């Protein structure tokens, strides 16, 4: 088995385990279908942006909840984002 085949198999095994564990779902499959030769890093870019945005939102949420007087409308807006 050549290196490329081995890496492809490892990737398939890894994604299969992520599906089994509930970390991936059909939305990931739809995202993969949007990737093509003209944009081979599409999935990586979208997932990276998701994590960057999530980190910012969680930090903003933590800050909002640590205020002396919590603005629950702001908290609600952050949770919905």
C-alpha cells in the first residue's frame, strides 16, 4: 500500500469514527460536496472560520455573564449566534 492510499484510509477511518461519536453529521457531507478542484481547501477554511467565530462568541458570552449586572438580552443574542 503506497503512502497516499494509506493516508486516504486513515482519513476515512478517522471521519468514520467522528460520525460514530456524533462529532460529524450530514452537514459535513454537504460541506464536502461544495469542495472542488478550484477550491481544494474549502472545507478546511469553513471549519477554521467556524472555530474562530465560536471562540470569539464563547469569550463574549463569558464576558457578558461575568458582569455585575448581566444583560440577558445580550446573552440571548450571543447564544443564538
